[in-house]
C-alpha cells in the first residue's frame, strides 16, 4: 500500500497569489492510482524548509512516497532538487531519467528539468516539475514503477527474497 505525501514548492503559491493546480492534479492522480494521501504542503522555494519537510515526512514512518511538484527548473529560486539531495540516502537516477524521457516526447524543454529521485529510509522521494502538464506526463512514467519500488524498499519481495527490512 502506498502512503503518499505531496509537497508543492512555489513562492507565489505559498504567498496565496497562485492556485496550486499541479498539487491538486498530483493528488487526484495518486488517489486514482490507489495511493492514500497522508499529507500535503505548499512551501516557498526555500531549500532548508523543503529539506526539513521532506525529511520529516520520510522519517515519520507514515509515508513511503513523497512526490514534489515545482522548483526543478533553471531559475535561481528553483531549489527542490538540491533540497532533496540534501536529505536522501540513495539516489534512483533511472526514475528521473524516465520522467525526463517521457516529457521529451511532447516538448524538448523537458530536458531542462533538474528533478531527482531517491530514498531516505523506507521512503521514495520523487521531484516533478511544477506545471500541470509536466505533472501529468511525469506521473504517466512514474505510476508503473511505484508499486514495485515501494514493495522492494519496504522489504523482501519474490524477486528479492533476501532483501533485509530496514
């Protein structure tokens, strides 16, 4: 069972001057995929605040998936990948590569996303760009991976019977 948290990084969203449409879409997509949404937050593009929230969710034992939206571009305030890198223990570069590859099917600009993915304890953390279209495309690439990724991370599976539970 996937227990998810959603973090949107947006200065304008946090200030209340822009609706969190990408977070709303992500919540619907995760729910449709069978995930239980445990928590959701909207923070400004602040590296320390983002890192602290990600770590808190990953460490609380209630969440095994955190998906972020926003803050993955080349702008000076786009710091979600750095905040994620600050707190993950192991990278999962294939996930980020798959997300960019899916996005590039519709726009070459998807290559500019700097989103990363990785694990902290028993929690998978994945960065998606902030536009609703990018969330939809990224989730299309992510969804087929989620169940197996979470099962493997949580302990032994048929494919990995000797994996030690953390």
